[in-house]
C-alpha cells in the first residue's frame, strides 16, 4: 500500500467529508461560512456534554464520585478480555490497528489514545473534557467548537493539536471500520481554525448522539500518518496519546500496555483515581476450559466468568478455599446483552418469517438452562432486555402514534402483546412445539419428502451453524437434533477466529452466535444493527440482514428523540417490530457480573452504575500482594 500523503490543512480550511472522497487522492477543502463560525462562537462554554444536556458534575468537579482519588499507582492488571470493539477479537490478534475492518485487532488498543472527552460511568451518556478542556455548542446543536488543552501530548512528546483531531475524524469517517463510518454519516465537516480550536459540524436532523460518538473517538497523530497508511493492518504500534502505550506482545498469546511516565493527562478530573495500574495485560485463549486452568495457575489474575458450568462446579480449588482468590457478583444496571443465533435473511431459504419462527420453536431453552447451565439464566426476549426500553403489554398511546402509519405493512401482532419465545415443557423435545414448528414449515412451503424438508424449489432445507469456540457445542447439539426431527439437515462447523471474523464481515453464513448490547441511551448505534443500509454494508453488526422500511423509520425516531421519554417510546415501538420479524433465536441473559480475581487488588466500595468499573477504578494493593506468592 502507498503511504497517505500529507494533508493540506490550512488555518481556515474545513475538511469536507463527502462520500467517495479518499485520503490517497486530492483533499477537498472549502472555507467555513461566516455564519457557521458565528454559530460556533456564540454558544456558552461547557465542560461536558450529554444526549439531553443534563450533567451530574459541575464545572469545578475534582474527580468522579465512584473513584478513590487516593488510589495508589503500581502493579499489573492481567485478564482475559470480556469486551471488544470494531475489529477486535477475543481469541487472537494479528494487527494493532483496531479502527479498520481488516484484520483481528488486539484488545485494549483504545487505552493508548486520548479522546476529546471522557465518559462518566455513573451517568447514562454524559462526557467531560479530556483532550478538549471545554466545548461551545451552537444554538441549533449543529456546530461544536472544541477547545483543546495546551498540555496534550503524544507519546513522543509532540503536541496534540486541533489539526490532529480534524485529521482523525476525517480519516475515520472515510477509512475507518464500517461501524464508525456508519455512525459518523451525520458529521458534515471538521475544521481546525488554529492549534487550540477544532470545529465539528453536523448535518441537520443528525442522530442525537453523534457528537458524543465523535468526542469518544481516538485522536491520531497527523504527522505520524504522513509516512504510513492508515489502512494498513500492521503490528507496528501507532503513536498514541493515552495513559498507556503498547509494551511487550506476542500475536495470539498476549499483549501488555505500559503506563506512560509523566503522562500529560494524569491530573485531569476525568482521570483522577482511574487507570491505576503500571501495566495492563490481556491473555488470549481459544478454549474457555483451558483459560480457566490458566487462571488457577496464575497466568492471569482477573476474569469475568461467562460459563455457568465453570462458575457452578469449578471454583473449589485451594486458592478459593483459603481466600487467595475472591469471587464477587456485581449487579448489571445496563440493558442486558442480546445473545442468540442470528439467522441470515439475505439467504433465500430464510426469508419466510414462518420458517424462522419454526426454528425458535425447536429450541428448548428450559431444558438447556436446567441441564447445561445450572438454571443460572433467564430467557432473552428483546434486544433491550432488562431495561425500560423493552416493550411490555399492548402498545401505549404514544407508541401507537409511531406504529399506526405502518398498519397493514407490518404484522398485526405489533399492535398487541409483543412476541415472546414459547416456554417449553423442559423435556428437550417438546412435542407440541415441534408439531407447531412442523406446521409452520409446511405453511412456509417446506414439505416432508423422503423424511427430509424440501422447499418449493425442490432443494432440501439445510442449515450450517458456525462457531469459533468449542464451549457452545453442547448448547447446539440438542437444538440440531430437534431440527433433524423436523426433517432439517443441520450441522455445526467449528472454525478459527480469523475465519469467523471474515465470514461475519462478508455475511457468509447461515446462522451464527453473537452477543451485543446497547447503552442506556441508544442512538446512532441502532442503525448499525437494524437498518436497511447496514444490511447491505459489509462489516456492520446487522448479521440477520434486517431491511424493513418501518424499522428504518422508527430508528430515525429513536436517534433524533429530543428527550428521554420520547426515546423510550421509540425504542419500545422499535422493539415490537424487531421481535415480530423473528430474526434470531434468542438465547439467555443474567442481570449481574460474575467476577473472580486473585486477592491482590482493591476497589471502591461502590461500582459506577453503568459499568463494572473494573480496570478503570481498581488498584494494586501492596498489602495484599504477599498472598500471591503463597504456595498451594
């Protein structure tokens, strides 16, 4: 690949982010109109932003309430990752560029970059100054003028300026991961008018949370990328500006991040009491059982447990009994993740919703939960599970106002009780539900011929489940057996993480398992999961290929909602439509976090409401450290 040329950004040039522009060619620049400058300059200076303008913390706050401002610095925090973003993988990595589609990126790379603003984890969506000390917002909400900290620096000592911000936002919109480009589509332009001031303009009718998303994106060094291509999937550590920098790593095995000495942002209110470890290390395992053995052997010291069998049966080793390993259960006050088997409706055989409902009927959650998961879970019904955004009962009057324009174009059930998966008899083969599934398949045109389901085209109905880790094999097999009873030829294929990511990006699958969740204030991210545009865009999270004009319209209602009640109403109406489509076979959820760790860490008494607070607020406790060296 050729190197990206130096960008010709002048003091009064706006970086026009038009579709089809590329950084490898000429950059279009125009002068920002005087009216837009006046708008940006007229807003009151603010120390923070949120979706609806409400902020918990005043301008002179010293630190977040949920941190220990006197937490000591030091030690190493080691873990297997429990969250990922964009092209990151839980199982391996082959690139340190985690903001493009290509490659499988290392977990934690976001720790190496500063952003314009930083999240408050005890508020639904508020952000406060990080690389930007403040922001002025125009009265129409379409122009944001970010005022930069003079002290902000990259790890090589060079100054982080407004020009780096403008470069970063533009290159991410044009060359970033599809999720990023999708969520920045309402960002109309960026201008660095001097080193200290960057103006970001948004399109009229923008999604409500686009400014917050832009303020959360990494700030790259424009100078660094004059000699390198941003699109390269490389193991070269990019120049960062965050609290950590890349340290030692072995691709597919581990990566370490080292605290930056004399880091410029250490005394900012948003950083006091946070990121207290001298080193952060992510370990990689392909198998959950092997990963658990690594934990008992001190290969890493913290894990969130996601396997009920292990939580119920294997936390009885000596270090648990003598107190060297602690277990905690923390409440999860955020919407629970939507996990399930996602059905690729781009494929002709899955286009009929009756066939998809038959697949749902064939899965016996009650048997699976009792026999494989120790009764630890509840059944997922909604992508907004465990939140006020989930639809319940008949639609409210406000929901009906949003739904009525689509009467006759969407299933009638949308105007009644929302769809919920059936409750089985727990036998593993609920005969009544299997009979109903068979009838649905008949109605969908899939009849039994010589013991096999055959479609209207005469082809046998086959389904391939893709899986990237063996832990879920036992959960698949009873489901596949029931599908066989219905005459469906179903099989399970276990592939490696690289193949899985590629096939998901290309939508090259029948059915895959995935888990995703939304914030307490979902906005533009809804487009990435549920819209017609994302269904046609490779690399997005719309695995099922949902492409419904009614859903598109309700998502626009949600992302442009002016207050929280309107957002709640729009999401509940949207939930009814998504559930009526039978786009996935819902799995299960639990409203808490299962944590286990070697007892050399301490943390504040209360976690932040909207996050675990792990890593951000924990610290290495030197008084406990001798426990780690005790034999046993």
